[in-house]
C-alpha cells in the first residue's frame, strides 16, 4: 500500500558509470529525475515479478523513451508474461504507436539460479525467491573496475573534466607545461563489488549458498516480528528473517526495505534486526551507497 515518502520498488545499480534499473514501480521516472539518474543511459532493466509495485512504472518509462526519440535498444529481463503485458499496453494505447528502438525481452526462470546477463563490467545472475507469485532476485558481481580519481589531484594539477574519463581508464595526464603526471599518482584502483537484490521473498535459507560473502545484501523486510505468521502467509519476510539470512551468508552489510505502510516509524526494523546482524541499515528514499567503501589503494 502507498505510504507518504515511500515509493514502490526501484533501484539504480551503477557500475562503471552505467546505471542498471532494478524493478520499476509507480513514480520511478520522477524519482530518477529527482536523484539525477540519467535515464538515457539505462539500457538494461531487471524486473523481479509482476506485482504492480515492482513494474507499473515500466510502461510510462518506455513511452517516455519514445517521446525522447530513443534509438538504442532497450533490454528487459523479467517474467515471461511481462512481454505480453507491455505489448498489450501499446496495442490499446494508440494505433499509431510504433517503437523507434528495439525492445528486447529475456524471460527469467524463477526456479533456476544462473547468469542471465554478462558484459565487460558485470555479471548478473538470478536468485529464486519464495513468494506467492513467481519471483526472482538478482545478484550483481562487478568484473572490470575503473580507476577512481583522487579528488585533491584534480585541483592540484588543474585537470579538465574532459580528461577524466581517459585517466580513469589508465591514461597519464600531460599538464599545460608538458609535464607527464603518471596515472598511479592521480588514481586508485577500487575493489570489485557484489550486490544482491532480494525482493519479494519469505524467509528462505536456500538463498544463502548463492549470496555467500556478498558485499551488500538488500533484503525485503515487509513486516516486524509481531506479524511473523502474516509474513509467511503472504510470502514476505520480517526484519529478523532478513538479518538471519545476512548472518548465515556472511554478508558485508544488510539493507532492509519494502516496508509495510502499517508501520509509521522505521527504527523498530533496526531494533529487531541488529541483534542478529549488526551491520544492518534502512534502505530509505534516495539513499546512495558505495557497495565497496572507497579506499585509496594504488
């Protein structure tokens, strides 16, 4: 149910400056604009399941791509019936509607764990969820890592913005005076990270082997322990359930989300989860996190 200040599920997972959209509930476009995620750079969208709070923002997002004259293909990974839903929407919305770009669908298997997408930057695998409707989570494992700029070096050497992309890829920098500043002095190499998105699901220990040692785990925690039976009945988890999964998997950090609108204050989620897993945080509106905390390692 809607709640003030809590939009339905949608996350942007940015890897090497490229955003991947995970779920697309109502209002996702407005949130993308508010938090300055460049929608034109989104080429891959992952939909966990066909409950409205996870996909009903997808149809208007596609329509907006048409209005902005997108030409790049858009790749959508999700339940098999999602393609039928999107095509039905376009069929009834207007007879003159034609996509100026390729819309490519890839059906996910809710009963199978395996790689569904891979490029030079990331490998994405499905994670079977235990929900009332067929549902998959997604595991992102970063492969190639761009070097990060050391902020103070940009000012010290007056490095122009246009030179930064090449430096991140390993190039040295030549000053106006002709001096060569080696890349190792300007950048550091961050550690490749891993991120697991688990929503929606009831408590499911079968997840643990697939997300062992993941850097960041997002796990739904719709209810608190006072509604443990209702959670199991509806295919959802409690804060304690999520914490137990994070502990068993040896995750680096746990972020709780998908909160029931019946709870007005969210601090109780932390109070219940942290005794079972200390590194637990709330996935609140607009939160930006580094999957791997920045360290200056040359």
